[in-house]
């Protein structure tokens, strides 16, 4: 490829990615060679970089679809909207990192920042990936950065255990994903999604068994990334071992990237392949995804009932939510993609907000047990009310973003053809079950008496991510049409 061809590409569409890359490199250099006085400003530089990336992305709103480097990088409306979720969530998590009041939990502060940006860059590459190789590289950049972030607390046994389990399970997932991709490549002779979709459009003929094997193996590999049952066992240990901002990142950004690549590959490729002369291959495999969704909702919510460590509780809660987000994949309605996007956006605000409250209490009480919420309303009424908003949204109480997201998914499942009554009913029942462990936290906050006298204070910097998450949770719950109109 000559220079003129390279210069002819619209590189400006990669401005958000270039911004994150440049800021990440700058952070690493300043952390290695900069003065100690400069290092105090590194978190603000990271926040500024993500903020600039969001601005560049918003300038691309309404831009037509383009591709760069032979369809390996694709910018379309799908990439735009899902990148927005990744960037907003990472910005909130960086604000959480800045808000810390104690230092002993994270010694390698600079490493966390540029590893976080590297993982974000991987997620953004996944959102714009137009080739199996670029999708895989983006996914691995996200995964490898996450492995290191989980294990950076080298003297903490839980952190080392969580990182080891994450690495082993992640490596197995990577092997499955790559093995499944090899079947698709062998069947079509290409790694580009456009070419694969063209080759697989129509009847597969004798290639049907190969396509089915590739579908199942690849989905199993990606199911590890989104923590679906029975590929979820690493999740609670990793969330517990990682520092709280990293747990929030894995729960929101990493999970969102997993769903992004699933939608990119399985709707884009297998949605065109005809199986048996009538249904598409994806439609034929819906029962397989439906079973995973059922098990994920059922086991995630039931096991959460027995948890006392708050990060393990939210880990199992996130497993249950992964099951909810799988339902639109099964429903196959015109609003399925819209429902996935809205739920991931709502999930980002309410989950990061809940982790932020845990982070504040964890620093002040040096514990992650549910007892940190005991008597919180008497210690800090504002913090108790804020946590109540996040719990209500996670539980799906009307007036919150979580309710709108679950309601849209429920209606989509019922309105699908054929209707997914079993999944819709399971979602409704498991939502009621989740009330038990979410409301148990409220009981701790409002009814139990505090174990120690004193007050829980919210620092000025800690209030910023809390306010943004509350605004997002309430705003999307009361005015969901603003986000939905923006999406359309």
C-alpha cells in the first residue's frame, strides 16, 4: 500500500482512538521519567484525554459509514453509540480513581491509569472492528490490560488469586474464540466481516456442520467475557481481588465490549447464513443462547442471595444482568439493538454509582462486608439516599433507568415472533428475587443501628462521580426518550 493510498483514508474518524493512544503513551512516559510533582497530575491528564476523546466522538455524530484499511476499521452508527458508552463509563471510573482519600490500596497508581486507557482502547477497537483479526486484537488488548490491573496488588492474596483465575479462564476463553474464528475462516476463506457475510449469505449446503461448530465454540469463548453461566466462576473472585475501580471497569466496560463483539460477529455473520433452506443459522441457534440466558439469570440472582462481601454480591448481580441483556439477542425484534444499547448505558450509571458508594465506605471502614452499610442513614443520609437510588435502579423500580431498560427488554421478548414467554417470565421472577438482596442492603442502611459512633463524610471530589451517576440513573428513568431519540 503506497503513501497516497494511506493519506487518502479519513484518519480523522479515528481521532478518539488516537487521543486515547497518545494520552496513554504520555502517561506511561511521565510515570517512568517525570518528576514526583508531575505524577500527581496524571489522573487529571487521563480524565482530560477521555474527555477530549468524547468531544471528538460527538463531532462524528451523524457521519456516514466509512471503512479504513480494507474494511478492518469500520465507523458506523453502531460503533458510534457503543463507543460512547465505553468512553462515558471509563470517564466515571477515572473520576472514581481521583476521588480516593487513602493511598495504601494502590501503590502503582500510574500503572492503573495507562492500563485502564489501554483496555479502553481495546474496547473501542472492538466497537469499530471490521475484521476477525482486528476484533481479536482489540479484545486481547482489553483482556491483557485487565489481567495486569487485577493483579497489581502483589502483596494481597485475594488479588493474586483473582488475577491467576482471570488469566487462566481468560486464556481458555481466548483459545475457544480463536478456534471458533478458524472454523469461520476455513468455511469462507476470509477474515473480513463484509466478505464473510457475503460468502455466508444464502444456503450453506455441506458447510452447515462447520458453521454450527464455529458458532458454538466462538460463542462459548465470548461467553466467558460477559460472565454467562456456566462460564462465570472467575467473576466473583476477580471482582473481590481487584481494587474497586477495576472491579467497576470489568463489570461495565469489559462486559459491554463482550456484548459489542457478540453483536458484531453473530448478527453480522450468522444472521445472513441460511440453515436448512429456511431459517438463518443464528435463528436456528437461538435455543442455545436462550438456555444460557435462562441459566445466567437464574443462578446469578440465586447465588447473590448468600453473599456478604459487597463486591462478590455485585459480581453475581452483574452475572444476572448479563442474562437480561442476552434476551434481546434471542428476541430478534427491530428494537433489539436499541434495547441492548439502552440497558448497557443505564447499567453503566447505576453499577459505577454503586461501586463508588462501596469505594467510599471501604476506604473509611476498611471492609467490604455488607456491614459497612449498617446504620448508614444515621451516619450520612445523603450517601444512603444515593445508594438507594442505585439499588432501586439495579432492582428495576419504576422511575429509574434500570426499570426502563428491563421494561423494554420484557416487552421486546413478549412481542417477538415467536414470543419468548419463558425468558420474559424468568426475568420477571428473578427481578423479584433480586429485591431480596438489594433491599437487604437498604435494611442495613435504614433500620440497623451503626456499630460505631461517627459520621461518614463525602469528599468534594467523591461527590462528582456520584452526582453524574445519579443524574444518569434518574434522567434515563424519567426522560428515556431523550436517549432513545438520540439513538435513532
